[in-house]
């Protein structure tokens, strides 16, 4: 059973940085595509970054150039480095491997102007 625990969120001012972590159990991140998603209040959940098993990355236009997805195979953990944060990045952030329908509780990111 896949379990996901996201952490690292918080409240920052515009222009600040945060690094999110997602500890994955029940499947290996190194053999799966794992993505970060976010859901803002009143909005649908959207995929913003993905990392494939062979290290190919893809980003939503809204975060490209500011966010970086990476992983640590030894820790079975996926990260999202977020720089130059904007108020519109405010959301709950989740990670999920493509081979699972499980969701974690997410981590809240709040960016003030």
C-alpha cells in the first residue's frame, strides 16, 4: 500500500523560497514517475511538476524556471524546490506516483505579497 507524507510547507513573503519533501513508502520512486500537484482554494487540483524514472522532468508553465523537482533514491523521497514564490502559488501541495491512486494529506504553502 502506497503512503505519502508531504512536508516543508509554510508561510513566506513573495520572492521567498521553500523546499517541499514527500516521503514515499510502498513503491520505489526510482522506478516510477512521481509528480507534484497543488490545489488552491476553490480550484481543481493541478499537476505542476513531474519526474520520470529516467530523470526526465516536466513543469507547468506557471512554475517553469522557478520550481525544481528532484529525488533521493536512498531516502525514497521526492523534493520540490520552490524559488521566487508568488501569491498565486498559495495552495496545498501534494505528491503522487503515477502507479498509485493514493494521496497524502498535503502541505500548505501560503505566499503573501
